[in-house]
């Protein structure tokens, strides 16, 4: 369990810059969407500058380690066609 905690801590430290960068990106997308909707409601033309043109950041760090305790969250049953 100590090894898992160490790997989890390393994962969290590596992922923190990605989370900050990702948060900034999605905030910009949201701001642009709000501005675009306001322009559309005002009858103004939508231009290329009303969009975020770059792609979202990609996480390239270490993968999240698996919990060795084997605790998995209980999944909710999703009905299939045969259930109907």
C-alpha cells in the first residue's frame, strides 16, 4: 500500500500542471461561447475570432496507478434491449 501511495502522489504532482492548463483552456472555450451567444442574440455576425482555435491540452504524464485494495465503485445497472 505504501508503494501505491507513492505512485499516486507522483501521479497527482505530474497531473497538476495539466489540470491547470486544461482548466484555463476550457474557461476560454466557455468565455468564447458566451460571447458568441451574445453576438448572435444581438444580430451580429460570428467571426473566426469568436472561437478557440487550438486543441485542448493532452495529458502525457504517468498513468494513474491501480488501487491495490481492489475497491471498485459499485456500478449502476444499465438496462439492455433484452430488458425491454
